[in-house]
C-alpha cells in the first residue's frame, strides 16, 4: 500500500494572495510551521503559470483576486489540469461564492482572519485526503485494466486464480482467497489464494461445511463487506502467526450469495484504509459478475461440445448399424447353408456373437447421443439402489466398503428403471477403478431444489424439484483437464484393454435424456464425487407395451426394397426371398420411381431406408402412395423412431425397423405390416 508523505517536513506550498502584507505573513507562518513556500502569486494567471512551473504539493488560493479572472477559476484550472489540491482562503462566506468555490472540488477552506492553528489543521487534513483520493483514482484505473484482462480469460478456474493474484500484485493487498459455493449452495469450496509469502496457491481440495463465516456474515443481503479487526491470523499449517484485520467481501448473483473474497494483512500489518474498503467492494462485484458469466460460458461451451460429440457418435452408430446388419444377416444365411456340427459353423457362431457385441456398443453410442428409444415411467431411486445393492457388492469385491446414505424418503422420478441401474453401476465401477488398493464408496440420495446460480450456469437445466444421486470415492482423483473430457465417448484414463470409455458417456446420455444434470467434483489425491440431478416425477405412468407373438410365416407378396447401401439391400433381399417373398430392388428414390412407378399395382409393400441422398424415404413413400393408395410402407433406419420423429422425418405411428436387425426381426416386422389393414 502506498505510503503517505511526511506533510510536516516536506510539503511544498504555493501561496496565491493579492494583499502583499497578508501574503508575506502567510509565508512566515507556513515556514514557521515547517512547510516550504515555493512561491507567491497575486493574480489568477500568475498562479496558473507558477503552478505549472513549480508543481507544488498544495496551493493556498485566495478566492477574490484582482483582474478579470478570480481565484475560483484559477483553482479549477490548477486542480483539473495539474491535479494539485487547493485550499481556499476567503473573507467572503456568502452562499453564491461558496457554491462556486465548491464546484472546483477544494480540499479545505480557511476564513480570514484566521488563527495559525486553523491554517495548519486545514493543510494537514487536505493533503492526506488528496493523497488517498489520488491513490484511489489510480487504483480505479488499475481496476479497470484488471477487469478488461480478466474478461478475456476463458476458464472460470483461471479467472479465480488470476483474480487473487492481481488483487495482491496490482492493487497491493496481502493474502487473498476466493471461496465459492458449490451448485446447491451447501458447501463453500476454497478455490485459489496466496500463501503467507504472497505466492499463489491452489486450494481446490479444501472444503468448508455450511457453518462457514460467509453464510454467517452475510445473512443480510445489504451487507457487501464485513471487516473484523484484531483477529488471530493463521498460516497454511493452521498455526497462529499474529493478529490483524480480515476483510470478507460477498460475491453475489443478485440476492444469491455465490461465494466470498477474503483478504487479510498478515504480511505487512498495515492498517485498512477507507478507500481500500470501497475498492474491495467494487472488486468483489466485478469478480462475482465475471465468475457467473464465465461459468455460464463454460457450461454453454460444454453443452455445445457434448452435442457435437453426440451428433458424431450418432452418425458413427448409424453407419456401423448398416455394416452390422450386413454382417449379421450374411452370417445367419451362411449358418443355414452348412452343417451344425462343423468347425465352420463354430466360426460363424463366433462371428455372430462378435456382431451382437458390436451392436451393443452402437446402442451405447446411441444412448450417449440420446437417440435410443426406451420406456419411461415413475421410478423410485431408493428402490433402484436397494434392489441393485447385492449386484454392486459382488461387482466391487471385498476390498471396498459400500455405504448408502439416504437423507430422507426421496420423491419419484420419471426415468427408465434399467437405464438408472446402468448409470448407478457405471458410477460405482468408476469409483472402484479409481481405488486400486481398496477404499470407501458412498452413495447418497436427497430431495433438492435447483434454482438461481446453478440453473443459470447449466444450460438446459430448468429450476424446480429434483432428486439427487451422488457417488463419491476416496480414490486418486482427477485433474481439471481430465474432468473436462470425462463424459466424452471413448475417453478413458484406464490402461488399454481395461475400458471402452463408454461407461460415463452412456451415463451422461441417460441423465440428459431424463432432462437431468450430471457433474463431477474432484482433485488429485482428494477423491471424486459424481452428482446426478433427476427431475421429480409429475404425472401418470405410461401403460406397458404389448408385444405381439412372433410370426415368421412364409410370404408370397411382392416387396419393393429401396436402400442406398448395397450390402444391406442384398442381404435383406436374400432373407426375404428365402422366405418366399418376391423382391424388387432399387438403390435410390428416383431409381424406384423410374423403374417401378408404373408397376405399383404389383407391389404390396414398400420397404425403404429413411435417410438417403437425393430423395428421402419419406418423400418416396409419399409419392408412391399417391399413385397407389393401398401400398403399405415399412421404413428402415440406423436411427431410432424417437430421433426420426423429433426431426420431423417420420410420424410416430409409422412402421419402422431399426438397424441392425436379425433375419427373424426382419421377417416378423414385414409380416406385421403386411397383415395390418392400413399403413
């Protein structure tokens, strides 16, 4: 903090007085009091010229001067252009004169005739005040520069780190720390600060419970800053090292407290100035605003990134489904042609098993991309956990302690029971793998209400009542870089062959499909905590789906098969022909129109891929059914009915066969559509 000059010994003063005897008396008195008189001026213009030439520390200015320009105008010029403080000397105290003098921002008044003590008091009060205001003005400029610099930082973590470093180095404070509440405002987590040597440190792993001073100090929304004096100060090892002041600034998002900024004077034991209190309040407002903005920006970037990865994963799964349809179909056709007890039959069985495993991976990708159709209904999370507990214990083994903490009876949620079990199993396995030498896994559930800062910082999460599921471990933890990518498909920190990188990605997709949120909190060596928020169930459960009995009866109908994938088209045609159907093939919509548009009276069923170049399956079906109203339609796609319906490609009641499909599923669906009275 800037030191004030010794005003009694070194203050240089310019005297402006048009009465020669009074000017001489002022010079003598000022010299006697220990000040240095650098010059005397008797006109406004002379005062301005002397101030520009001599640059005094302070000007004693008579208001009434001879000439066209008086002392008030000269004072305004000197203060605003040269930034030199003014103390007015005047024998006039009328209202109009005082109002004009006040507009020049003087630092004191001395009324004539004056006592030497009055003059000294006015000077001793004016110059320190000017110094404080000058320092405050300079630090406001620095604050503006800091704000511009911080606003360009992308990461919220880097913002906190730089905020405390700039507060110490640029604004000249001692130890500084920023503490932020987590999303549900139940914990205050130390993020960044400076140690007792003033060096930046990372306190990410430290956690304060709800009994923290921030909550107690700022129970009144109108209190922006709390200052305590003569309090014990401790170092990083929690040892008492002295006493001093502690200033705690509220970081707010409107009325919501998001954290605190803490500063103390452990290093230099300097007193806290009033201008510094004001500066800390401004800085706290700026940091809070930037924290909220950076969190929201980071959430938006993460959402866009995950959506892009979801689109990529969905596209990859679609292409794989085409290939798997051909692999599975040809394999089953080959199995029909060879004897069952041969080595070739065994090989084909292994190929079919591998194809089914690959199909499982594509289903996981589609789940991540939220493109998998599942049935949702009212589910109680407590029942899911207790029902899955025996499997969880068997999965993790005896080296691990599994604890379930249910704070209260939890509300029902709207989800798929099997997928919730998959999320829980994935999180528990992830916790187990983070503790190779054993440890503790804690599962927690609670009813929570999300609002304010959490929903603002998490794009797509609406305020309301949720059920929380948390899985925490005492394992090795994660770096911030790993946390940023933890939900990406195929990203894994495990050794090659020990993980696909789809477990957490699948969990992310399931949670998002439930309109929920999932987040991770971790630090190297501090363990990891995954928290899932799922919306409270509101409404009635959907009825159970009725599954029709399998029907693989021989067919005699004619099917127009349209698919731009040659292998899919070929294997589908072979399966249908083997069952007795007559198959007409086309590789695109225009080809189907050109070759068979005038022979539609021969066709009983149009079986078409949905997504094709030039003409989509829906457009082809619309054109052909206009020509032949009795034509039945079966759509085929590597995507699911849900995503196709959402994008407006198909209506929800259209018949759809999803890839990859087995010959049995193909024949069952074809028979089902042909037996229907309408398409």
